[in-house]
């Protein structure tokens, strides 16, 4: 059975999982292009950026079974 997918604006509580997905995305692409490699301290900086600018980013998430 396929889970119901809900698309909604991102909430502050979503941001750690958004950062984890972003990190996974970059890691996938880094195998093809080293430019995509994530700096060791990038995740906290990206999280801080999202927290500071969430209202103006227009960030949406897709959620299924309590996971983004």
C-alpha cells in the first residue's frame, strides 16, 4: 500500500530532517563531482540559515508516514 503524501510548507521542526536530506543529496552527487562535497561544518551552518530565513524561503516538504 502506498502511503499518503502531503506537501506542505516546512515548519521549524522539519529543519533537522531537511538538513539531513540535503546532506544525503550532496553526498550522492559528490561521487560524480567533487565540487558537491560537503564541508565538515556545513550542516550546522545550513541549519542556522534555514532557521533564520524560513519565513522568506518558501520551502515546502513532502511528508509520507511521518517522514520527509
